C-alpha cells in the first residue's frame, strides 16, 4: 500500500512539473517588437565599439529568441554554437570562426572581417533547442517545433545541470571571455542570485585586472540584497573596476550608453 502511494505521488509530481514547464515555455515565447524591446539598439551600440576583427559576445540565461530576432532584424550574423547546416547541430567550435574575405592585394594579403557579427551563448538553453532523433546531438529548430525543449529549468539541481552538455561548453567559454584582457562586461536584468554564474563573475573581477563590469538594474537599493550583490558593492567600494547604473534594457540603458541628448536631463 505504501509503495502504491509513492507511485501515485510521483505521477502527480511529474504531471505538475510538466505543467509548470509548459507555462514557462509559453510565457517566454515572446514575439520580437522593436517598439517594445531595445535589444537591436543595444547590440548595435556595443558592436560599433569593437575592433573589426572582434565579435560582441551576448551571454543570456533567457530561453526566448529576442536576441536572435533582434539581430536578424538588422541583418546581423549570429554564431550561437550551431553549425550552418540544413539542420543546425551544436558544435562549440563554431565560436572560433569569423566571417572574412581576402583582399586582392599581393603586397598586404589582408583580410576584411564582416561587420555585424555576434556570438550568442544561451547558457541555460533555448526554446529552439531539441534533442536529435538519435539522442546524440542537440539541434536547433523553430521554437514552435514539436518536442521537449533543451533547457535548464529553475530547480534545486540546476547548478549540477550546468555541468552537462551542451551547457558545460557554453559555461567554459563564458569563463574564458571573462579572463580576457581589455574586456567590458555589461549585465542587465541579472540579479546575481544564480550562484554558479555569480561566483564565476566575481572571481573574474578579483583576478582579471583587465575586466571592467557595469551592472545595470531598475533598482540598486534592495532592502535585502543577496550575498553576491552585496559582495559586488563591496568590491566597488574597494576600488575594483565595478560600476552600478540604475537603468534597464527596455527603457533607458541604450540612452546612457550613447549619451543623453541635450534635451534629456
């Protein structure tokens, strides 16, 4: 009788979990609207600040396709870790590639790098990711395609899930980006509550003098800041290259990054 109770409870739990996951997917299936979302402006502003051979790297924990949709609206090319094949398959090596063409000059043999190219690391997965039929690869499909999305859902074991493929490769690449010199990290809408990501960033700030961090959020005066947020504030007060800005992606962040027009106070 006790065993039967456990089985029934497990079934209820699985049904509840499935219903919650369906709600998450439904609530994050946004349609891109340039009049509402400012992703395109932010990508454009930051990309123009880079040298021609460099790519802007966008790292997100979100499942939606707003970054990809915004990039497409501006004819940007997105390297998201998937092959440029008919059915894109995850291949971490894709991030190592650039788009360039050879200049017809015998003396210099220069390469011209294609503008408007970004790297996109979706470290918690995406609405568009599915397991292949063989179960050996992650492929990218339309977000409305049938099948279970490959994503790290909010749960007590999401830290452990980040060590699985393909998340491990993406986290490792993000960590490598944070170690590079002359790097600016801009965070927006990230509360630093995800400990596995926050500790990575805090360690990078501590050990990489070439890393500067701009933390933007709608509220910087939380009555009960989490431990990571408090540590970052302490690091700023102790002359680390950390700054806080009360701004949000879909409101005024892009205005701050390009400078306010004279009529805006």
